[in-house]
C-alpha cells in the first residue's frame, strides 16, 4: 500500500460491524482515507448468506466494493481507489476525495502475548499497530461499533472511535418530546392579538409571535397549572400558528372503554383518533400505556367506525433478523410468544359482562380483525386501509424502519411504540435507534405526531418498584 496523502492527516480503519451496520460507511469519511483489513473481508464473506438485515447489508457492501474495483488494476488498488467514483444508494455523489485502501500485504504489528492474533478483533488491532508504525506522521484511527474492541484498542494505545454517521442526535435529551408547556404570561401577552373561532364544533385559535415559529405540526400544547386547556398545532407559519383545542378523553367519551389517565395519554388518544394523522410515534417507559392506547384506538376505528379493515401488529424478534422457524405452527402462532404485551392488553380491552360466552365471542371477533405478523416477511408487502402497530420499535435500525413505513398504502395508519432506554439490538444506541430516527425526521410533516408518555399507570406497586428499585 502506498502512503496515504499527508494532506488528509487521518486514516480510518473500519471494523466489520461498521460495514454490517451501514453499507455506505466507506463513503462517509469525505476527504479522509479509509482502510479495510483483509480479516474484515473474510468476516464479510462469512456473513453474506441469509435473509437477515445484516446479510443484506453485507451483500450491499460487496456490490459497492465490486463497483469501485471495476476496470482497476493492481497498481490502482495499491494506490487507493477514489470513493467518489460511484454514486451510492440515495443518488447523491459523496463529498470529498478520500481513497479506499485494502490490506494487500502483511502489516501486522506486535500484540501482547495474551492477545493472540488468530482472533479477528485482535488481528484488526495488530493491523492498526502495524499501520501506526508504517505511517508515523498520519493519525490512524480504528472505527468500530464494538465497545469492547474500542476498550482493548485504548489499552494498547490505539485511537478508537464509534461510528457516528448514523447518529441522529448528539444527546438523547434533545429528542423532540411532542409537547410544550405555555406559561400563563405567554398566553396573556398574546391575548390581544389572539383570534378564535368555532368550526364543526371545534375551537380554533390563531396566535402570532416569534415563539410560534419553533412549533411543529401536531405538537401538543398546554397551559401550566391548568388542565382544562390542551391544544394541538394545526398550521404553522413564519410568525403565526393555528391551534385547536383538544377533546378531553379523561372524562368524556372513552375510546373502546379506555379513559386517558394523564395529560400525555390524552394527547396520544387525540392523535390516534385523528384520521388526518397517518404516522404516530409513542415513546415511554413500561407501564405508560403505549400498547393499551394504540390498541383501543385501533379497535374503535376498525370495529366501530370501520375506518380500517384490520389491525396488524408486528415487532422485531430478538435476536434481530433470526428465523422464527424453530417455533411450531403458522406465522401468527410463531409470533404469539413475542406478543405477550399485546395479549395482556387485549384481555383487558375485551372484558365483557356476558360471562365466558361473551368473552369467547369477543375474542373470535377480534381474531378476525387483529393479525400478528413477523417483521422478517414485510418486504414486498403493501398495506391498504390497515392500522399497523410496530411494537418495540426502539430495536429497529433506521433502514428497517424505512422498510416498514414504506409498506404503507392508501388509508393506512402506522403507530410506532417503544422505549429507547431498553434497546436490545447489538450496536444500536439511544441516538442511533430507528425510533429516534423517525421521531426526528417526521417532526415537520403535517400528517405525523409524536408524544413522549411520562407517567406509569400500572399500579402503586409498579410505581414504587420503578422509583425505588
């Protein structure tokens, strides 16, 4: 390998999991050079088979590399392939003029005796050490999603970084909550310019001022210390907004027998029952009522108003992308063990005064309208007039989330439920989760809404355990 350009100053060595996580990672370092060890190519070759998301990503990486190498001879490969020779999947040409290098000869450095080089991670570490010695004037940086590998690298004096390009936010505390508190002073200040009117039995207000420019469509507003005023943003402009007063589901007209128990649940039910909102994301810890609210709204709109043909519930099975064939039965029967939360909530929602016969009849009715589907078989499908609930959405990658949402046909509503503090998928974090991704990307779309549920509503025992354990 020839010397990477001095003007770059950095050489990024990619771990296998970075390419498995984001096939376009080789294009993401702009003017800096990228190095792929031979052991990484070996690991990619071993992971290319299968129908999982990881296998698909690996095959896409191979296609990118093959396209980069077309019409290139050995000398050109040794000198580094310019990564801006091709356009990647979003159609935009990557910025910068960095080069891609492969390990074409032995560059292994010395490892401590207790770190044998036959392990892939240790081979990568040895390669980085060798590159540091070969190019002392260039910063050689290992990029990996594996925390333990980064720890070992730091112990050996190797600079190691996480892969940040897929990070939606720098800090999860910056994530849009979907709500905003208005002070009484704010309301009184704008009272003189406030316009109000009634339309189809609903109350609307037009507010002007610099603060409203930061509001998002379908953002929920409330006055401090006044539970009787809750509103949602319907229109936004440069310095004005139109807001609509919300229905109070805490005391009036329950949804499939479910009343809202707090302000955030009332916000959520208003969005779930709004046919103009096609995409809703609900975040919250266990017990905040995400699944209960989504199911109640789905049942009301599917069985009472016939707005949707059926309810489809899906979730990622852990470990991600693994085949569920080891479970007996049909697709729905295979998914049933993963749907404990759904079944628990359905039992509550289908309680009937008609005794065992009444409950059995209700269950038979719901079984024809509620379908449980596996995430593994969503590709190529189109859902028309469906009410789609994606449970445990925090375990999905941004790419998986895109695959699911783009299945929506006319008249379909999608609800994403999850808790970003409980991520089980390897290499996903709160700031890179697909759920965080869609909350941020859908924020300004007028047909989407988001609410972060704050209060648990299970029982006093669960509340005490949550606070003290």
